[in-house]
C-alpha cells in the first residue's frame, strides 16, 4: 500500500505553486507597467496638449492611461509579495488634499461647466498616478538613466521638428495660404475667421509674420521650456562623461574612432538643441539656464570643482554664442530685444488680474480649466489679450487649485529640490542590502530595456493612432524622431554613469523649467508636466529607494497588503463611469450629429448627446440653440412663438450650467436679438425678445467690463429699444475705454456689431451692412443723433 502524502506537504506545495504563479504574474504586470510608462512619456511629447486641454477634453485619453498605469503598478507590487509603507501622517495629508480637491471641484462646477471642473480634477489625479508609478518603477540607476535618455530623444526630436517647421513646413503652408486664404481658413477646425474680419487679421499676424518654432506644442514659449530642461540635461551629463573619460583605465578605453563619432554626435545634438531653443526667442530661457547651471554647481558640491578646468572653455563658448545670437537678432529680429519691456508689462497685467482673482477665490480656487472664463472679469482696461493661464506656474497653481492646496504642492516641490549633502558611505559600517534593494539590483537592467522598448514601440503605435485621429504627419515625425534617436544612441555612453550627477542634473533641469514657467508656458500641458514629474522622480530617487516597500509574510494582514492597490482601482472605475463613458458617448453622438442630413435628426442626436453627459453643456446646448434660432427665422408667424420658446429654453439651460463666461451671455444676446428681428418682420410682439437681449448683454458686460466692442453692442441695442440716455452712457464708457487701450485690435475701429435690426433712423445708412455692422461708423452716428435730438 502506497504511503499517503501528508496533508501539510500538499498544502505547502500548493502554497509554493501559488506563490510562484503570483510572482510570474507580478513580473508580467511590472513589465507591462514599465512598458506603458515609456510609451506615455513619448505620447506626452507627441501630443503635449496645453492649458486648454482641460476644458476641451483633449487630455481625457492620456488621463485614462495614467490612471491605468497606477493600477498596473500597484497590483504588480502586491502580487509580487511586497507591501507599500506609508506613514499615518502621509495618509492624513493625502486624504485631506483629496477631500479638499473634491470639494473645490464641486464648487467650481456650480457656476462653470461642470465637466470642465471634473476634467481638471482627473488631470490632477492622473498626474498623481504618473508620479506614483514612476516612483515605483524608476528605482534603479539603469531605469532612471533610460528614462533620461528617452527624455533627451524627445527634446532633440522636438528641436528637429521645430527647425523643420520654420525652414520647410511653415514656408509651404504660408505659400498655400497666400494662394487661397479662404480655402485654408475653412480647413482649420474651430477657427471662425471670415475674410476681412478682425479674427483673420489676428490669425495672419501670428501665422504669416511669426517665425518662431513650436513643434507639437501650441506656443513657442512652451517648447522653449522643455528645450531649456533638455539643454541642462545634456550639459550636466556631458560634463560627467568628460570627468569619467579622464579617469578611464587605458585597458578599458573605447576605440578612438568611437570616441570621435560619439563626440561628433554630442556636438551635433547640442547644436540642434541650441539653435531651436534660440529661435523660440524666449527671453526668460536665458536667466532660466543661468539658474539651472547655478543650481547644478551648488548641488554638485565637491564634484563641481573637478570641472574647473572646463570653466574657461565654457565661459568663452558661452560668450561667443551670446555675441553671435545678439548680432543675429539685431540684424534679423531686433523686436525681440526692443519689445522685451512691453512683454514684461503684459505679464504684469496678467499677474495683477490674477491677484484680484485670488482675493475672491483663494479658499477653493476656480477649478482647472476655468481661468479663461474668470479672467475677463479682472482684466485691466488697458491689458491686451484674453489668456488661458496666468503665465506663472505659482499663480496658476494657487488660483486653480486653491491657496491651501497650492502651498502644499509648492512646498512639496521645493523640498525635493533642496540641495543635499553628498555623504560617502563607510564600507566598514555598511549594512547588507534590503530585499527591496536586491529586487532593484536583480531586475534593473531588464526593466530599463522594457522601458526603452515601451518608448520605441509604444511611441510608434501612439504616432500611428494620432495620424488616424487627427492627421498627424508621419513623414515629418520620421524625419525628426529618427535622427534624434540615432544621435542619442551614438552618445549614450558619452553621457556618463555617475548616478549622483544624474540626480543632481535632473533636479537642475527641473529648476530651469520652473524658472521658465514663471513667465511663459503652462505647467498643465502634459508635454511639460510629465517631464517635470519624471525628472523630479529621478532627482529624488536617492533619498529613498523609490516608494518604500517591504516584503510581506504569509501571515500579513490581507487588507493592509492590498489596500493601496485598491485605491487606484477604485479611482479607475470611478473615472470610467464618471468621465470616460459619458464623454465618449456624448462625443460619438455629437460626431453623428455633424454628419446628419436634416435639422430634426441633428437636434435629436444633440439632445441624446446632452443626455449622455449631463455634466457637459458644450457643445450640445449652444448648438441646439443655434439650430432652433435658425429654424425660428425661417418659420411662419404661427410657428415662430413655439420654436423661439424652445430655443430660449435651451439658452437658459445653457446659461444656468455655465454662467461665468462672458462669451456665453454675449452669444445668447445675439440669439435673442436675432429673434427680435424676426418677430418685427412677422409683425409679432418683439419686446420680450429685445428685453432678453438687453439682459444677456448686460450680464456679459458684468463679466467683461473692459470689452469695448461688447459695450458698443449694448449701447446699440439700447438705442434699438429707444433707451437713448442709457445708450449714451454706455457709448461714453466705450469711447473712454477706446482712448485708454494701446491695442489696435481692441479699439472701436477693429470691432463689428451684431445688428440684425437697427434703429429706424439708421436703416438707410447701415442697412446694406447687416447683420454685421462696423462699430466705429455706427457709434459716430449714434453720438450725432443723440446730440441733435436727445440732448
């Protein structure tokens, strides 16, 4: 009779087998998370978004993948038998910040489009997922170095893209525009710039006469922020390579031909970065580089003294480069220098307006994505354009996220940038490596390869998808990214392996980018925020071995082991149901509405789209209102009251959901005035619609009091209503504002008024121009009429 296997042995084997399967699954998840991290970094540079990505929803797909990455990372850790170590203080701070952010988001959605506020909330959460995942995945020197190499490839690729843009793409696009302006203007999505309009002039000023590269960003200043960080990375790592080369043993030295090739690649890479950086014409980039270099010297401590022999060469080359740059600017673009004081004065105007905004909204902020809605209320009368962010990352964080949360975040960043003393370990008192450190040592090399594959293969897939979705030019990407990849590959061994210097250089690059962001660019752009966070991870990794982990035992509390991994999973599920599902459903129905053949079908689809995402007013409600107003203008006298009533119901619903934007009230006033004109033509009572138009314009002025064109529009509408004394007061204010502003595009002579009906006395003189009437002639007529008949 065969001996029976003891039950305890079977249990042990079962546990061993289960443990082995869990370890294998953990390794697969860990590799998947590392692959995705590399992919996401490249994606953030291919589609860097900007500060408008919150309210237009374009950042939502990236948010989904960052939160998914946090889920993969946390589950890989727990399946591998590890446990996160967070102190009670850390839990309290994180919980308080999250609760505060939720409350701020709810409050921001009361007066603004609620979906915009929640998009901003999820963008903050996704950036938190980015940092959390990188802290776990980038714990070894090889993975950290691979991440920096990927970032350098991206910076060089964007620099190549910028140079290709100003030398090839933009000249060709300008020639095509000059050949047929109307066709090109019609092809640009979201641009409403009819021929001869002020909008067309603004477009031409930027498109035809600006020679600044912007690559995949929206603005050249944003590109300058990233390139400034990339230049510091390249400089700091190259100096470390020079130091390492001087200490190499002869037996381990690379061949002379390889040294020559790698230094050629290093020089060419530096030239590409420098030229594109210079052509962005970002004035703040110069002091930013100086600040980053100073930080690197101070933080490097004794190591910096080893580079003293290179200092004269560096200062000499810098002086020569500065002289060449100044001569070029004086001969080709002297406005960059002469307009610097004016540019700074514009920034001061933005900051003063933001400080006024902070006084009213310091406790809970205005919510990310809502800055452009509030800014007109606080805009100085003589200020220039309406901006989407305050052009200062400190004020941006404080006004969007609230002063309490802003101070916590700024202090958190500052703590990670404090220079640290370089303490040499005492071998006689060294302690054996922990299990977490052994894990890093055993898997660091393989994970760095997975990270690089994620950037290469995953980045290629992202480029293909972007080509399908928004027509991104693949040939241009190949022309810019492949040379960048080749250059960084050739110089990868020239960038040194000094881990301490890598971390100091990463922090110096962060300092450089943050100084740039004090006056230009927006930290909300993923192409800036993601590199900043990843560089912070690399720079801070020396203080702890990433997120603190410890090996769990079989008797460990199950809830304690899995609690942290459940938090990202819950966040992902909430995101899918609260954001992803409604926004994608609504977007799909909206796209179907664009292709609908009849107005009734379009309206049906828009109503369904609004129901699919009840937190979002854009674009379904204003689109519905536009269609109904158009139907009303074509209706008979019997049909008109019903259709006009439906249009006004939609308008009121829209304004109730998104009441802060001046533009919403102005657009509603235009719709009501159009209904007034139709009611007059049909011989119906027009007073109700005219009163609504006056009320809407008045609310628009309350939210944008310095808008000259809007004030003239209100004055003209008052004149239509026969309220000449009130019209005179508004007109007088408009003329005073016109005298104050130095900006030609803000003056009355550059404005047009929406006047589908006119005061009876003005019909003969301005009737041929309707519905858009030049503001200056009709305001002159109104002043003359009031002087003759009403004063």
